[in-house]
């Protein structure tokens, strides 16, 4: 069994600890949090040690760690662990900046350590099912909206929610991005809470993605179109609908559509993610979601964010120009009286 630990036992970190504690391949040795009471509460629940300083983990013989703290801490903590011989599963996004992500990948490579990134939707059974039917997707329509819960507010909705779908689409098509047209606005926080991005990839593939953390309901859906079929995937309900064109024609001469409804089996995506990580730590294989995958997603997130800033600047400039034109017209009207 691999000796494991979790750093950061807030809402999501506690679930990481739970999965390690239940794993047949891992031994949860410790949980770490700068808030001592959180660490102690989680440690008591799962029968392990509570620590405030992650630098004590090598002395305990810990071999693999989930890093589930705030994004701004991902780089420093993950780098230290990798440099000290510990394999890392770092929650998404891999780091705060592309430069930090590249350095983590380099450190992991130099030290011969595993670096896996926590894009948990790759382990969603509904996503695994859809991969089997796709071969030439042309267009993606994605909705990921959720009520405001006050978590993840150290980053905007692009890094918090949209990054899931950016990673999924990039993984499915494996083509470079060529254009980004995005808008985003703050609603409940000082950063972007609602965003829409239209991404263009080499070969004419297009993805339209909407992410919001200021809605009254939750929705995690993706619709994928290719020449011979249409796929509708609901991540929450774990339901998959596949609509295929057949060779038969209806009375108007259009192809008949064959519809297949699939209810995907219930599986715990986070548990599968952690089991996969522990297996890679054991076999020294390649993670399902590698550091390079995390870097690619982060690079695209930065492109979307930059496009949002440009669009916001254009809107502000347009508003100021419109206001100035109105004021000038009013001034002209006064002096011409």
C-alpha cells in the first residue's frame, strides 16, 4: 500500500481524504491544513495524523499527496513535494500561471516523479462512455452553470468551472487552438462570474462554452455534433443520448434518425481519479491527466481570460465614447440655441 496524505482539507480536500481512507491500495497517513481545527477534525474522522506543516511528510514516509489548497499555493507546495521525492496529484488548475505550470512539469521530469492534475470530469462515467462513439466531432455546445456557493472565489469562473470543459474538448480533439472570442462579467464577486467563449481549433472545429456560478440551478451538459451523429451528455444525471443518421429516408427524403438513450452506471469519479493516481504511483506509468494536459488547459484558460479583458475594455471604451458623443451633441444643441 502507498502511504498517502492530503494537503488542504476544506470542502474538496475532505473528500480526497475520504477516498484515500477507503482505498485498498493506499494508507492515509496524514492530513495537513494551516487551520489546525480542520486538520484535527478530518484526522479524527479518518484515523490519521493531523499536521499544520507539509514539510513533515517525508519524515513519515509519505509517498503520494493530493494538493487541494488554494490555487495560489499549488506551485510552491507541489514543487517542494516533487523536489523531496513525493508524487503529486494537484487539483485543477495546475498552477496560477503558465510559467509555474511549466516549471512543475520540468521538476517532475527531472526528479522522476508523478505529476497528475485533478481534472476529475475525465473520470466521469458519462464522459468515458461518450469517448467510444466519437471519431470526427465538428461542433461542441457546452453549458456548465451552478448556484453561487462561495467556494473557489480565489479564482474566476473560467479557472473554476470552464476549465473542466476546456480540458475535455482539448483532450477529445487533440488539435491546436487558433481563435478565441470570449466575454465575461462579474456579478457577485470582483472577478468574472459568468463567461462565454467561442473557441476555434485547427480544421474548423468550434466549441461554444458557457460557464456561470451565479445561476439558480445546476446544469452540466455537453452537446457534440459530427457528420453522422449528435451526442447529448448530461454529467449530473449521467445520461447519454446518441442520435445517428441511418441510410433509410423518410417521406421527405431526409435521413431517418436512430436514437439511443443510455443511462451510465453509477461510479465515483473522484474515487476513480485517486485510484488511478495511486496505480500510476505504484507502476510508474503515465497519469490519465498529465502535467502537460494541465498546462494545455491553463494556457487556453489564459487565452479566454485575455479575450474577456479585451472585450470588457472594448465595451467600456464604447460606453465612454457613446457618453462623450451624447454630451457633445447636448453641448452643440445649447450653443446653437
